[in-house]
C-alpha cells in the first residue's frame, strides 16, 4: 500500500509523532510514501522512511501548463495516487489536501499533534470567576 504524508513546512516532528508514524505505517503495511518534497514534515518523513527502506516518491508542483501548478493542483494529483493519508499539523495546503482526501474517501490518519492543534479554543471571558476561588468574597447569610 502507499500513503501520502502531509504537514507544515515549519512543524518539527516530536517523538510522539514518530511513534504515531511508525505505528500507522506498520498498521497500513505501507511500502511507498508520497510527499510534496517541501522542507518540514515532508523532509523529516523522507529521511525517516529511507532509514527504514521504505520507498519515497516526491510529487512536486513543477509540472507546467500555464505556469507552475498551484498547491491545490498538486494536492489533487497526490490524492489520486494515494490510498491513505497520514496528516501532521500544517497550513492551509495541508487542510485542503485532507479535505480532498476525505471527499475521495481515502482513510485519513491524523497525528495527536494535529488533533490537538484543531481543538476549539477555550472561551476565557468568564475566567475570572474560576481562577482564584480563594480570593472571591464569601457569601454569608
């Protein structure tokens, strides 16, 4: 099976990410990994895969028609070639790729870091009510 790995150019994989990657690749029995060839997650995964003897294919946005291909066009090419997606935290291009993969009904495996990055933020407008309970005035009858 082949898998597509996506993530941000500025994201650095953690030990937990490598454990997740190792587990997911073993579970899916991945023999070939596709990346976009960019620095960041793609470069780190390429190095990791080569050490383990897993074939790596770069699909870059350099094919020409009316100029260089956009990241959305490259993402569509990647999605048509892959059977599964392994996703790490990234920018809008990663989000676009994951959305396209889900529409194509590929299995998407999101890293714990990506899941945490996409949690809604906490509303802190009423934070003062629960921060210092000992400093609140006590109600007496």
